[in-house]
C-alpha cells in the first residue's frame, strides 16, 4: 500500500507531536506539528487505508473517536474495538453528530466505503475539522486487522 502525501504528513505530524510530548517544554515542534495536522485535515475528510487507520487509532488513542456508520445489526455482527454506532442512513445521523465537538478527531467506517464517504462528507459540511474516512470494515478484515462482536 502507498500512503498519500497528506496522510504521510499527518502521520509524520503525529509522530513529531508524540516525540515533542516526551521532550522538554522549550520546543515548539509539538505546536507546529499539531497545526500542520489540523491544516491538512481541515480541507476535508482524509481517506486512510486500513493499516494507516490502525496506526492512527493506535497513535491517537482516546483523542480519536471511531464511528461505525452501519446499521445496529451490522455493528453487532462485528466492529472495531471502541467504536460507537451512528447509522448514517438511519435518519438520526445529523442529530447525533450535532452533539459532538466539531474540533474533535473522528475516523468513520462502514461495510464497503460508500456510507463512510457520505458520513465523512456530512461531518465536514457540518464544520468538523478532523475527519478520517477509513472506508470499509471488509478491507480492514482483509488486511488481517481485528474486530469485536457484541
């Protein structure tokens, strides 16, 4: 898999941000890296491949909200660990995202990538500044990445 230049910049920025957090407070690298990540994402949702999405989830931890935009039944059959279910086609998606901070970081996925693209665009249109489109859970599983059920 190849990384897009924007994703490479985001991941590099996250690595710099993490390194800066471990360094002394006199460095401004962390502030600069965070600004670069925000600037890259604010132009719209960033499409990420499964391996890159897994790295993003790992590196951002609790700072990143994972949103499964499939139906509740699909969600129960298997989802990413820690994901919340917000069915993009269930009629309540706009109301559900209205309760979220627009400056938070979010990664969305569905079954094949169609609904995640719709959800990511809806979030960007609603003013969200850090939205990542992971595409489909089918690609996630094909890459050998884990899901949970229940």
